């Protein structure tokens, strides 16, 4: 009896173990299957995440490369602008220097011309004073009439077209009074040049030394000795 109970217990225990094994095996297999499925899903997600990371990395590399290129272009443009600015600044500086140089040259030329003009006038005044002291009364009178004769001939040789003034009133300022013959000859020539009879109003200017100045309206013919001296200055230079 005892033996039978032991056998029954053993059989029962073995059966219980088999049942439990069957039950646990199914659960374990089910759990393993779920774990395997989860593992596969995790692998897929990992692959997808890796691809996403690679895509993000590639995109970032592209953006970084584009940023580097843009930075290069910005630096290149900045250098180009700096060079253009430097060239423009240099060009403006050169232009300003040339302008200042031209202004300085102009001032020098003007100063030189002013000095020369004053020198010429001084030379003329000195020449006039020397002539005043050199010529006696008769000498000045002879010089006057010789010069008047030459001036009348010169006026006679002037083209009639240059006498655009048609006024008949003529003013003559001379160093010595004109002789009647000189006055008549001059009156005839002027009448021919102007095309109308002329009325001569004469005045004497002793400071002229020799020669005369004729004024017909706005037209002036300077035949004074001082004017002749002024014309000789360029030849003396």
C-alpha cells in the first residue's frame, strides 16, 4: 500500500512536471517569439534611425559645405570691394593731387603773367621817361609828325570792312597839335573808310610824348608811342 502511494505520488509528480513543462514551454516559446519580434522591430527601427542619422549627417555636411562656399564668396566679395575701394581712393587721391598741381601751376602762371605784365608796364614807363629826357622840344615835335605821318598811312591801309562804326564824330588825342595838312589828310581817309563826312574834335596830351589816339564811337585806334613800345616788348623778350 505504501509502495502504491509512492508510485502514485511519483507518477503524479512526473505528470505535474510534464504538464508544467508543457505550459511553461508554450509561454516561453510565446515570450521568445515576442522577444524575437521585438528584436526584429528594434533592428528595423535601428536601421531606420541609422538611415535618418546618415541623412541628417549628409544634409548637415551639405549645409556646412554650402556655408563654407558662401563664406568664401563673402570673403572674396569683401576683398574685391576693398580692392575697388582702395583703387577708387587712390584714383581720387591722384585726381585731387593733379587738380591741386594744375591749380598751383595756374597760380604760378598767373603770378608770372602778373609779374611780367607789371614788368612790361614798368619798362614802358621807364622808356617813356627816358624819351622825355632824351628828346628836346623840337626833337619831340619832329618825332610826333614823323609818327603821325606813318600812322595816317597805316590807317589808310586798313581794310574798309573793319570800320563798322558809321559815326561822323571823331575824337583825337595827340601829343602835339596836328598840322592842317595832317588833319585834312586824316579827315579824307576817315571819310572814305566810314562812308560819311567826319567832324574831328582834337585835344592835346603832352604825356603821350608822340603819336595820337583816335576814338570813333566804340572804335579806338591807339597810335601812341607808349602803345608802340608795348607792342615791342614781346620782341625784346
